[in-house]
C-alpha cells in the first residue's frame, strides 16, 4: 500500500509539471478563477494560430484573456459558447516576448486571475538562406542550366554548407542527395552549418536536386534548392566525315569534321570537346567543341583515333579509323629486253623491273612507253619525237608491225610511267638499247697442224680454219693471215702474210673452210692471227669475234732438246726399248763379270 501511494504521488507531480505555469490570484471565495488547459508553455516560441483552452470554468460566465507586452490588454472573452476555446492569431502582434492571463467573471464579479507562462512570438520565417555545393568540377548548381557536376568516385564525399538569418534558429535538414540513405539533421542545439556526405557507394552517373530546409524555433521553414550531378562515364564520340577512306592514299593531311554527329553524353555533364591522335602517339590533340580539324599523316597503315571529352574531364572510348598512307613513288630498276637486231620479227617482249615499298604498283595505270633515238642520248627519243604507249603493267610487247630491218644502229628508247596504289607517280629514267645488225661473222675453228717446226724454208705450219656466218651472206669478205713475234712489244705491228677476198655468196651456205701455210724462217715463238673484215666495212652484231689466234715455234737444230713441246720420235722410242730389253735378258754371270 505504501508503494502504491508513492507512485500516485509521483504521477500527480509529473502531471502538474506538464500544465501551463500559472499564477492564480483569488478575488472571491464563491467561484474559482479560470486556469489554462492549453496555451504557450514557459519559454515556448509560437507562431501562427495558438489555441487557448480554459479549464476550471465551473460557475463562470466568461474568462477574459489578456496579453502583456509591457502593459496588459484584453484579447478576447472566452465563454462556454465557444466550448471555452480560442484560437489566437499570433500574427496580430509583433514578434517579441509576451505573457497571457485569464480573469474569471461570474455575475459581473471577477472570480480571480490566473497568469500564464512567458512565451515568444516569432512569425518571421528564416531568411537570407545561403546554400553552397562545394568545389564542383563544372557548373555552379544555382539552376538547372548551371547544374554543379562532380567527377567523384563511389567512395567520395560531397560537401554542402549553409547559413540563414533568424531570431530563433532551430535546425536544418538536407534531402534529395545521392544515396543510399540521407544525411542527419544539423541541429537543434549545435549547428555545424555543413554536411560532408559520403555513402561509400555513390552511383557512377545521375542527377539530384538537393533541398535545404531551415527550421526556426517556431517551426517556420524556408527552403533552398540546388542542382547537382555525378558523372564518371565518358561521352560517346560521333561519326566523323573524313577527307580520305581506308584505301591507299598519298594525302599529307587528314581533314575531318562532324565529330558531333551522333555524339552523346547521355545524362552526363555534357560534351566539352573532342580529341584526335594517331595511335602511335602517346598524347591526344584537342580540336575543341567544333569537332573538326586537320591531322598530319605519316606513312604506313595508320589507326586514327577520335574521342569525346565531357565537362568534368571524362574521356569516352575512342572511335578508330584505318588509313593507308604512301608518300613515295615507285622506284624503277632495270629492264629485261632481248638482244635487238635487224632480223627481229614479231612481237618483242619487254619488262621493267620496279618496286614500291608500301602501297604497291598499280598495274592498271602503270604503263611502258617507247620510241627510237639516233644516238642513245637524252630523255626523249629524237627519231619518233615523242613517246609511244606500249601497254599497261610492268610487262608488255612491242608491236609486231615494227620493221626492225630499218633500225640498224638506232636505239630503242624505253621509259615507264610508274603509278602506285596511292596515286604517287614518277617516270623512270630513259634507257636506250642499240639495234645491232643481224649478221655476225666468226671463226668456228682455226688450228695449226704442228706447234714446233725447224726454222727455215722448210719450217712450214699448215693452218686449217672455218669462217662461219649466222645467216646467209651474199657479199664478199676480206680475210687476212697475219703473224707477229710472241715476245713483241706494243710498238710491233702484225705482218700480213696473205690476204684473200672471198667471192660473193661464199657464205651463202653459212660457212667457208680455208687452208693456209705459214713458213717460220727464224727460231722463236710466233703468234698467228686470222682476221675477217679487219676494216669493219661489214656491219656486224659483234665485231670482237672476227679474229682467231694460234701459236707456233721455229726451232734450230741445237735447241731441239730445249723446246718445251719437243717429244721423242717413234724410231728413238723403238731403239730405247730394244736396249732396255737386251739389258734385262743378259745372264747373271755375264752381268757379274761385267
């Protein structure tokens, strides 16, 4: 029972503490003064409509509500007609400190006064709000068009600061920020005036409109909105217009434009500009927001890369384009041309040797040209006066209609117009090829019947020779037999021993055998030469094979053993054999006696 009594006392005490603080002054004994059932509590800050409920109304006709702001003044009379309720409009007074009191009336007589709590009227909302999104990478955040963008990782931090003007500040809230979650309130009590917001898992891209709400002590609020975005995703570059395609080209520069065509940063911070590079380079070149420019091209198969960059510095994936660049024309080598003679007939195949290191030679445009020249000098054939196209490619054939029999001692002039697959072109250096006579005289054979003879009138050496022609020749040929000492110097001339003139048509059968005799009168070695057409009166393909050389030696009786080519006669060989046979067949005793 004692414990129950204590609990009842404590509960009653707490309930009394929650009631408006009033001061009751009794002015009559018959009816109790009214009290505040509801109303401002001690030190409370109120705004707008304040509900006053009058309690202890038994026997009362009315309760007069008065307010004190230095002097007491009547606000209104509260009666049972309004169920002893009154909604006081606090805006009817200026902001400041006030106190209510109730005075009861019964039959025109005051029943006493009850003083209410001291309170504060504050009907002014917080003003001069300052709300800052700190250190954006792009934009200010003050409007949708100037949204503050951040290139911030998921584990980053967003910082906000705020301030406001109010006579009775309360607390502030921050809402609509990147999640997950939301920041705690700043206040009431200590106000930090900032939030450093981090969740550890910010999204990679998105937009938010953070709202600052500032509450004063009366619960009045003011709000301010900012506009932010997170962008960690690079933009997509558009499809450029290029001055060249992927085929081989000799362009020195690539002209490009319209990089914005189809470019997008989705819901990001927006494209700030475009960049370009050759893939072998380590740095990118900015071309600005216009998306156009010029890039110097190097030789080879190149990969040209384009990309877009957004306003917070994110670079998108590159868009790659292959170009093939060749700045050097083909290089000509030699020519493959058969020997040209006046007997040539039919088509004559010719080939120019040429190469191109990169794009290769375009055989559909490369062509061979020819002409005829009188002296094999110069870059333009002087007989034809201009170049004549043979055909396309590195190999072709001269026309079978060319009459080569009229071209003796002229020069076939050739050049190639070389074009590669990148359109580089160059003309090869002119080369000249002489047209030789078709006739060629030469010695098929020329020999002596002995190398050594005894010098003197009987020292005769017989020479057998065969002069041949590569084609039937109807003219005459002068042939000379000549000798000269083998140990001669350059001042010694050949001595003509015999001159023969072959009759016309002697070589109609392509050959002519001739027998000669040379008498070696003096000891020593001599050179023997047969020469055909020594005056070069006959035009031949090769004048160098018109001579045939032999050697013979005249020996004296005393010098026979010293002659390098001397060999024993058959008789001497038989006598030596008989002698050796007799020596072998002799008896041993005879050998011993001897």
